[in-house]
C-alpha cells in the first residue's frame, strides 16, 4: 500500500482545477506518486479553467490550446481545422441535417464559381464588386488577338453567397403552386474578399461556410414561413444554451437598393407582422437592410461584449424578378397579392406568378457560431458534440491490461462493427482514445483532464479480472444530466454530495461499470444533451 504522504499527494494532484476527487481505493493502491514529477507537471501545464472560472479565455487561445484550428499567413482569413476542430464542425453540420426533414428542407450542392454575367444579372456585381475574388480564364498562349479578347471577357467570381445558384435550380424545372414552398439548403464554402485588417479568428473570415438556405414560396405563404424559421432558430439556440439573443429588423438602405419602394414597404410590413405574431421582442435598425430586401438578424454577444450576427431571415422580391422565376397558379392576380379565393370564375383563369424568396440561415457562418460555442463551453463540450468523449488510461505496462484496453476502445468507439464489414449509415461513432504509456497514472489523469475529456476510464489488473471499467465524469459540463443518465442505466446508484457553484457540480465520485453498460451510458449521455 502507498504511504499516507503518497495518498495525500495524489489527492492534491486531483485538485488541479477543482476540489479533491474521490476515486476507487483499489486504484490508489496500484501506484506510488512521485512528488517531484507531479509538482513539475502541475507547474508546466496550467489547467484550462472551468466554465465558472472568472478567467474566460477567448476562442483564439482555446482553439490553439485544444488543437481545434490554426491560421497560416499563406492563406489569410482561411482557417485550417485540426481533427478535433473538424469533428465539432461536422457534428454541427450533422445536427442541422438531422433537423432539416422536420422543416421540409432539402440539401443541394452548387458550384463555388460562376461567370461574371450571372453576378451582373443577380445585382451582386454592382453592389458587391469589391468583395469578390475574381478569376480569369487562362490558357491564352498560342491564341490570336481576337481569341485572347474572348478569353479575357470570360471573367469568373468565387461565390460570396448561394442565392443565384439556388435560383438556377428553381428555374430548371416547370413549377406549380402545388410544389411550393420549395426549401433548399447548402453548406458550400463561400469566399468574400474582406480587408486584411478586419480579419479576426473564426468570426471574420475570407473563406467560410454558412448553413445557407432559400425558401421559394407563394406570397401568401411568407408570414408562415418566417414564423416557422423563427421557431427553428429558437429551438436550436435553446439547445446550445447560448443565453439571450437580440432580434433586429433592418429596413431599406437609403442608397444602393434594387427594386421599387412599394415592394420594400410590403416586405418590411410582412417581416414586422411575423415578428409581432411570434411574440418576440425586437428592435428596428433603419437603413441597414441588404440591397435586395429587408432582413431579421439574430445577434449574439461574445465574452468580450462584442456583438456578432449569426442567424438571419431576409425577404427578397427582387431576385425572382431578375431571374424570371415563375410558377403556374389559378387566379394569378389574387395569387400575386397573397389573397386566397374560391371564386369559380377567378379560379378558372390560370397564369404565371413570381414567387418570393426567403433567405435564411440558422447558425449563419458555421465558423463564427463555432467560435461563440468555444467561448461559451470553454472546452467542456456537451457529450454529443465533444471531440474527446472518453479516454482509456492503463495502470502499468502489463500486456493483458493493454490488450483489454484496446479491445474496450474498439467496442466503445465503433459498437457492433465486425472488422472488414461495411457499417450501417446510422451506426453511432464515439470519440474514444487510449493512453497505454508506461507513465505514472497521476500524470496521465492530469493530462487527460487538461485535454478536457468528458469521461476518463481507468483500467488496471483488477479490471481485467472483473471485466469492468472505472469511470470518472469530471469533464462533463454538468453532473445533473450525468447523474440522470447514470440513474437510467444503473438504477439506485448513489448520488454524490453535491457542491453547487454557478449551476455546475463538483465532487462527482467514480463509477465501476461493465463495457456494455458504459456503451449504454454513452448513448444515454447523447440523448440527454439532444
């Protein structure tokens, strides 16, 4: 057995970032602590603060320390994502994709580059020219002067938004009033030539992704579509616990807008009516609308008090007219005014009507939304979103222990997956890592804590004999949901003596559990957060 001083030292090492940690006694008897090595480790590796800590790090610092993303001068304003950052990014995309069927949204894929002529038609070239990345067709060697001039006229622009491409998709087929609304969504990368001085972390970029969507609807459907989109925003932002957000209705700019003033007045009135019927508080920002229509912006605030626009809902009567978009409808005059009728004489008349486009984004820029989440969670991610869900730490260097640890990792990471057999598309994957190094367990635990794993799993000789695992849940963002899940999987489990600190709990004891129950518990954690 270790000496009293060794046990005391181990408890002190567990206090790194929080109160003393209660761990199964048999684990303490498996190793001795080295005072010098642990103290040096603690001095050299300052722990990332918990969410309730007064020291709130920004997403730049956390992104570097947690190996989420990096920047390089070879591509300013275009971040490079490490595997963990990519994991979070793709989880956010997958989350939205899972919600799309609930709202009748269909995902599409469109080019990232179009000829200049398309941007002139849409009005973006005139109103957005300075923000375009332009490309000219190459391969001019050996051509005659007249042919070179033709080639030079073929100028392209990397897309800063998706709406023209979605208009082309709508335009490609004959449409009936029965087909509407048609709702497209697109995760294509966008490029905007922001000035270098305005670039900032993940919040202001030259290359980014939006959960960009466009709803092609009948005039009489506008109000309901806006209301449904606001409900979508409310559902998502409540889940991520991002706090209160502001809604801003931006109206027609004084100069540079396209279309008639009466169309703008009608669009602004529809947006305002939808906000009032949704019973949400909003303010009006006069003159800050897009050049093609008024918009509703959702504003979130970061740790430094700076405001960021995330979600947006924009009403557009102009693009459908510019692209000549139409659908077939009875009583076309009433239909264009959004008036429903059952008059047989009017219904006998059939004609073409121009749809309305609603531009919408729930996250807005995924990179910007991710930056706000990084600062909100301070690395303590909800289990379903975490890139470091569980790590297995071994005690000693016994081959039997390592073999059991690797087998457990495979079972937890890709459950029910025989080797060399294609997996079902619905199969769950968990981010499970291992540390089989022959180092002191105290050092391995401290390192896992600083990397902010949700669950730390310890495996020693007694675990191999009992075919069990010992789990620590210190990295979970809240123990309320943690213990709710544990109670569901293992009814009658003894809860800890809770210590409340700004809605986060500490002093969570360890739990001994089988591999099968651990897998069930991990699935339960995902359901608790979603």
